[in-house]
């Protein structure tokens, strides 16, 4: 009898498994909801139901993109991609933002058409039943995705979770529309609700797109992370100061580069030992980080430092180097 597969042996392997499971779950839920909502729309003719059907179709396409991107982002570095394949995640985020914006535009067109020629909603009870099923499946998926995002900081899974969260709100709104339509003759409510959902989708697309662009443009880690990195370096008694800190994220990995200012009279071996100790401390805080440290003699003025305009003033003000 063959042995059971071993559990992940590192935090990175565990994150990879969670990300793969979340992307597969997203595709599965999207497929179920597309079938259910298509049947509900054919029966009810509701624009609000159509809005969630369109959204689920785009969710399915976006989830497939996410599935491919996550698999690509988790591919180990190779000879042609020494920094890994993490940029696949924000590329998927841009694709998702385009999908979501497109679904919002299609829904807006349909809602305006129905607003100009209102039609009553038919068989609202069937639509409500499908929306309840949709809410249950989506709530379970979003809960799992948020857990995965907390564990992995995955941009692609986070973007997926964001628009599925929008689906939850849209489905609740559709239930309200169908319920009112069954009780009161208000044909304009359905297209107006569809227009509101379209606006919500477009706002989500904007935020996802901005976050993806930030990652593709190698935006720095948040200020609190950079402050934490500098403070960790300065905790070492032999470190006089820190400069030229540069950080970025790529998929599940973070990259940290900095210069340590050390006693100029130390041997190269002693400086190397200090740098290794600082690197170990930083990796304890950021296990998935690639840390690169350069040692400088304290007090040496170099002309190859980046201009002060490119540095974060909050990280340099009111901090005097150690004596």
C-alpha cells in the first residue's frame, strides 16, 4: 500500500495549496450559479436576475483567469524568470477588472432598455429560490477566500473575493426586487436596481485595477512594513544606520533590499556575520521575503544613492544614526 501524501513542509507550500483550492472552488461555484441563474432568468424575465446571471458569467471567466494566474504565479523561478512568476497575479487582476467593468456596461445597457420599456417580473418565487441558493454558495466561497487571503496575501484571490462579495449584495437586492414585484406593480424598480448593481460593479472594477497596477509598477510595501523593517535592522547593536530601503511584492513573495551602515573598522567577515543575522531577523518577520543586504562603512558619503525625493520622509525624519 502506498504511503499517504505528506503535508506541506513549508509556509510557502501551504499557501500554494490554499491558493489552488480557492481558485478551483471559485470556478466550481461560478459554474453552478450560471446554470441556476440562466434557468431563473428564462422563467422570470427579470433584469435584476439577468444582472446576476451576467455577473456570474463574468465571474466564471474571471475565475478561470485566476486559476491560470495562480498556477503560473506559484511556478518556481527558472533561468529566464529569476524573480519568479508572481506578476501573473496582478495581470489576472487587470483581466478581472476588465471582465467586471464589461459586465457592468452590459447590465447598464439592458437596464436602460427595460427602463424605457418596462415589463412585469414573472414567477418571482422561482427567482427568489435561485437567489437564496446563490447567496448560500457565494457566502461559503467568500468566507473561504477571505481566509486564504489572510493566509497568503494573494492579489488574484483577493480580487476574486471582492467581486463575489459584490455578488452577495446584488443577490440580496434582487431578492428585494422580486419580492416587491410580487406584491406591488412597480415595473421601474427592476431596471433601476439593475442600474445600481452596474454602478457597484464598475466601482469594484476600478479598485481592482488600481491595486493590480500598483503591483505591476512595483509599489513599495505599506509604510508600517517599511518602518518595521528599519526598526528590526536597528535593533542589532552593531548596526549604525539603514538607508536605500527598497521593497516590492510579486505574487506570494516580497522583495526587500537595503544598505546597512556598520563600523568601518570591522573585518569583512564580521560585517558579513552582522548582515546574515539581520537577514535572519527580517525573514522571521517576512518568511516569504527575498532579502538582499549591502554593507556600507558608517559615515561614507556615496554619490550613487537615490535622490531624497524618492525616499519616504516618514522613514528618515527624527532618526539619528547610532554612534
